[in-house]
C-alpha cells in the first residue's frame, strides 16, 4: 500500500507540471527510488546491452563493414521506439546533431517514425469529458471511438460538432506527462554521465536534453499548439495558396485539441494529387516558398513538415497540419543565414567560418584556420556545378562530417531547420527525382536579397555584386533572373530597391561607374558636335585632324540608353514579365531629388570640361583622336 501511495503521489505531482523543470522533476523521483529503479531497469539494461554489443563489434572490426554498421544503426533506432515517447523524441533530436552523432547513425535516426499503437477509445472519451468538463453527447453530434491515427504523444479521432462542422480531435495519451517526466529524468542522468566520462563528446548533452524537455512539454500542451496554429494562419493569411485548419477553442484544452477536419491528399501520393487536377510540382513550389518565408521572413517555422502534415486540397491550396513542433529564428540569425549563403556563393570560406561563429556554431576562441580548408573541401565541388544543381542532402552529410570532426555546437534552431528542409526535400524527391531544394530556394533567396532594405543585407548584396572594385554584372543578371522566377515578384519594387542600392553607401563604386559612363557619353556627343561643325565650315577652314576621326551614327540611340550601366541594366531586365522602358524613365524625377545626384552632376560637368579641353589641345597639336 505504501509503495502504491508513493507511486500515486509521484503520478499526481508529475501530472501537475505544466512546464519543463529539471529541478522539480529531480525532487519528485529522488523521493521515490523504487519507481525510478524499475524504469532504470527497463531502459538502461537494454541500452547498456546494446552499447556493449557495439563496443565488441568495434573491437573485432565488424563496424568497418558499412552494411553491418547500418544494421546496427537501424537496431538503435528500433530500440528507441521500443523504449517509449521520450526516447523517440530524443532520437529525433539527435537526428539533427552531426556534432554528436556519426553520419551513418544520423541517417537512421532521421527516418525514426513517430508512430505507436493507439490506446483504448474509452480512455480517450474519458479524457475529453474530464478536460472539457462536458459530456461527449452535449458537444459532439458524432465522435468515432476508434482513432484514425496514433503517434507517441496522442491519437486523432474524427467527429462532428453539434454546430455541424466536421472536426479532428487530438487526444493525449493517458499518463503521458508522468511517463515523459520520468524518462526525461533518466535520459538526463545518462547525458550527465556521458558528458563527465566520455571525452569525445564536446557538446553539452544535458543542455540538449533540457532543450528537448522544453520542446516536448510545449508539444504536450495542446493550448500551445492551438495558439501556434492561429499564429501561423495569421502570418500566412495573405497567401491564397496556404490553408490552416480552424481551431475550435471551446473544445480545446491542454490534453484535447479540436480542429477543422481537412479532406486532402498527401503530397507523396502523386497519382491521387493529379486526379484532383493539381500539378504536384506546383504544390512542391508552394511548399518550398512557404518554408523559406517561414525561415527567412517570419522567423516562425513548422519544424515537422513530414508527408502526413502536408496535404494538397482540391482547390489547389497546400494545407499544413500539426503545429506542436514549431520553432523561432531571431532576426539576427535569419540575416546571418543569408549572409552565410552569400559568402558560400562567393567562395569566401574565411568569412563563412566567421559566420558560423556569429551564428553560435563555434565559440569565439576556436581556431578557424583548419576549419576554412575543411569548408573548401566540402563546398568547392558542389559549387562547381552551380547552386541550382547542388545536392542538399549530400552537402549536409559532408558538412556533418566536418561538424563531427571539429568543435561545433549545433544551435537548436539550426538542427530543426535542417530537419525541416531535408524532410521537405524528401517529399519533393518523391514527386520529382531530379528536385534540388537549393535550386528551388535560390529564386526566393535572390528576391529577398534584392528587395530587403535591412542594412546588413545591403552589405551582403554589395559583397555579392562586387569583386574587389569591379561590378559583376553577371551576378546581378543571375540574381534578377532568379528573383524574376518568383510568381509574386513586384518588378517596380525591384527596380526601386536597385535604385536605393545605387544611392546607398554601398553603391559608391557603381555610382563612379555610372559617372564615368555619362562623362564618356557626353564627351562623345560633344566630339560629334565638333565634327559636324567642322564639316560645315568652308574646306580651307576645316581641321584635317577632326575630319580624319569623323564618327558616324553617334546620335542614333538615345542618351539614356547609350549610358553603359543603364544599357546593361535594361538588357538584364528587358525580358522580365511586365517590363517597359517607362519603368526606368518615369523614375528620373525621383533620381533628380537624390542628394548624390548634385555631387555626381558637378563631377560630370567638371570631367566633361576637362576631357573637352584636353581633346581640343590635342586637336590643335594635330594628335590623332
């Protein structure tokens, strides 16, 4: 009886924890050694036996066989599933940590399925009535007792509210919070032991478990998931291609989530998607663009876009489901990620290594000297074939090897980003075997770099477009062409942003090139005028030097079009949808108001006068022009 009372006390106490608190959890289970020892026996014994077997394999050389090593990695993944929800979540967290886990194990953990058998429908019904404090029949016209799907944290039942709306009701597993807290306590003990006794592990495993604990507790709180869904819907309300299920707050609690029932087709079911009259490739493009907008604009992203959470709807929209696992990226980190991409494209591996310090992957006192050539080895071959053809999975695998070798510490947000993108790429590859997520992402990245007024991104744009003191028109053409492939590109805004860049502190070199071109154009016009005047003079008064250098057709093109930078720009944008020359000409009044225009005008007048004087002196001296 005493043992039962102790366990019941632990049960109630753990059930009352609404937020992850390792100190509070430790107090609960230190006071109940029997319950702790029982679970330790259930978990540590199978884990210990597996690790001993792997150690023996390593000693006798079996792990050198790649197929055998993969089989062992698969067994480890299956072991975690058998140990329950907390271990499944721990495995998923480790699947994005190349600084801790070897690549061959990462690949298996990445496929870890968050699926478990369902629990009794009667328990689910009891949970709904207890949490919502209302009888099932008073709220629902109909509610299926058998679940339609089940995962580690809960299961989903289909129903119909009294108001007539079809709904999906997610119900949490009975005793989940108690089981999770105990398992997290045990996993944290293991992590602490590994940190203290295994010198090869550089990352703070206890911090990793605490991060996992916070995320699992957030995921177990269905009120939090409901708020995430509402926030996601609000952020994407202007995107007519994105759908989010409606949340029914009156039928939602911490352990029960009621949302709109969505009839849709998994993106991986290509034939069924086509039968809806929808192009699967278009669905993937919508998903990629939405994911990038989440990551780089909103900083609030869906960290679990697996096939079951992305549905194609009959009206052509892409619907997101399950908002339990969301994450945020700070503005500085979002900007830092874009800057890192610029340095990668420019092959500035020294700057790229410093980006990893700014982003929190490396400590400030880490010696970057050996890391720079490692980056060069990883990225050079991939960059040779171009960003659009780069294999993201292959590159991240190679980068994982670098992170495992050097003292990297992967920030939680990055781990979730990689998981999100790799999952999305996996879905896309089922639609198009030739799909490259970096190629699909680059147009969005290009548009963001061209349009965003953020000062740090203006600096990144400068780095992208300038090589030393030379303006790289081919890079501008590449950026504009890529940005133009975005369906929602605002061409007028793009041109205005380009003009903003021209008159920003970063556009100084380009302004000098523009001034030089205008000076040369005006000098040519002046020289042509002198030649025409010379030809109209009586024969005896004509200058032989001027006549010998007569230029034809100097005035056939307009002054504006002939200026080299403007001509290059027009050549780049002339084929873009909706482009008209008037888009540039109508911006002349705006240009005249720029403070730098007066300085540029004075410089032009001075330089044209100087060139004219030098030319006339040379003509007078009979020097050929």
